C-alpha cells in the first residue's frame, strides 16, 4: 500500500473538481465542502471535505472511500 501524502483540503478539492466532481447542490455548512459525482453505472458519490491544512490521515482515508476511488487512484490524482 502506498503511503498517504500530507495534503491540504484546498488541494483535494481542486483535484476532485478536475476528476469530475462538482459542488453539491446543498453545499457543506461552515467548515466543510460537499462535492458530488455520478458514477458510470448511475451510482452517486458524495464527498465531505473539512477545511483543514493538513487534512488528518483518518479523514483522508474517509474521503478516499467516499470518492469511490482506490487508494492508488486517489494518490495518483494528488500528484
């Protein structure tokens, strides 16, 4: 397994937007941003990202799971 990078919420948001995510119709409240994407088979992925620098490792793992990507795909997206 690849080691998770230390990354800010701003970088995660920028990269997910480039990967096809869009801001959710009802955005996150306060210190969180909500992004949404429709999958190939019609499934929807909702990712909630806290505004933190850096994002804690446990939170980053949750963001990866919510995005529907593998850990490797997500790390490659951040490069």
